[in-house]
């Protein structure tokens, strides 16, 4: 009987000792955590928005940025550029900075950087998107006369993508809508819609060809163009690769610019047409890109 009572008392005493030890351990652990360094450095910048050159690097992005830790002091040397966003508009990108202290606490901050003199990639079209029907398997490069120049990456001509709902059939005369798109390394994507015209090779000598001074132009919102200013000459036959003199009066050319909305950014086409005789009509298009 006494033995059972003593054993019960011993178990109770062991439980009490265990409980006290556990509580002491928890208190010690919590105290150490509270006393430990769990706060990251403070990142400060001397400018909310930084202007940089077009060839800016991480070193340029870090100008005027400092990091100070409450225990380690100046930890500016730990600063890195963690991420640079794609263009947000107006030549601006968001740069994310990170700094770390000796206890591996990481802090982050961000600011806007603006590229001086930046503009989106620009297209140039040397000749119209007009091609004679091949009647063969001859490989025709639809973009051979299109170039793209970018302020950051330079020539992007070989990176243009053709987006079309249907195949451009070079065997069959007709008009084929396409969209052309390109992006630079900073994620700035530009595009425009256009019409590829395939004309009958059998009637080239009898078809009037309208030559323009430009086949793709830019203008600002609200700035209307005088479409007739772009008419250079009209030739009977010879297509767009020849240099025959104009032999049709340019005043006969009809201009349809009703599609262009000069109050809204976007891409549009002005259509020029002229009739020769009773059945032959020549048509060409000027691509107009309206920007903000």
C-alpha cells in the first residue's frame, strides 16, 4: 500500500519537474528569438525617379541607393538589382533592389527609372506590301522591304512576327490582312495591321502602279496628314521594282482615308486607286501609325 502511494508521488513529482523544465526551455527559446536579429536593412534612395541613359546597366540603377542595418551599420555593398520590369509606358521601368545583413535578413525596395530619349521600336517600309502572283513554288519574303530600328537593341528586322488569320496565297490575286509585331529585350511590343496585295502577273503591263514617297508613316494623335502629298508618280506597268517614268496624271488618283482615326492611337491604311481603260485598276496602300 505504502509502495503504491510512494510510486504515485514519484510520478507526480516527475511530471512537475518535466513541466517546469519544458516551460523554462520555452521561455528561454522565446527570449532568444526576441533578442535575435530579425529586422532587415533599410534601403534609402536619393531620388524617387531616376533618369538613365539608353545603355544603362545595374551600376547606373544603383546610383544614389544606400542600405543601413540597425546592427551591421552600412551594408550598401550588399545591394543588388533584383529585377527590372518591362516598359510601363513613357520610357519608364520599375527597378527592384535587395539588400541583406549578416543574419541573412533581406529587405527590398523599388523605384521608377526613366530612359532619356527613349521611344518604342519604329518600322520603316521601303516598298509597298504588293507582290505579283508567283504561279510557282518560288519563295517570296513578305518582309524583305520592312526594317525595324530600336533605341536599345538596334536592328530588330529579323525578329518581326507575321500574325495572320489565313495564309497569304501568292498563287491567287487578292488582298490578305496580316498583323506584324516585334518586341525589344525590355518587353516593349509594337505592332501594326496591314494588307498584303497579290496582283495578277499576267496583266502587269496593263496595270497602273501608284508610287508613293513613303509606304509607312507615323503621326501624333490629332495631327492629320494630307494624303495626296505622298503621291510620287503613276506608271503603266513596270511594277514597284522598276524605275520607269510616270506616264499617268497623278490628279486622277482617288484617295480614301476614311478609315484613319487621327484622334485615336492605332494603325490604319489610306487606299490610293486609279483606273486605266475600262477594266484595269491600280491600288496601293499607305500605312499610317498614329501614336500618343
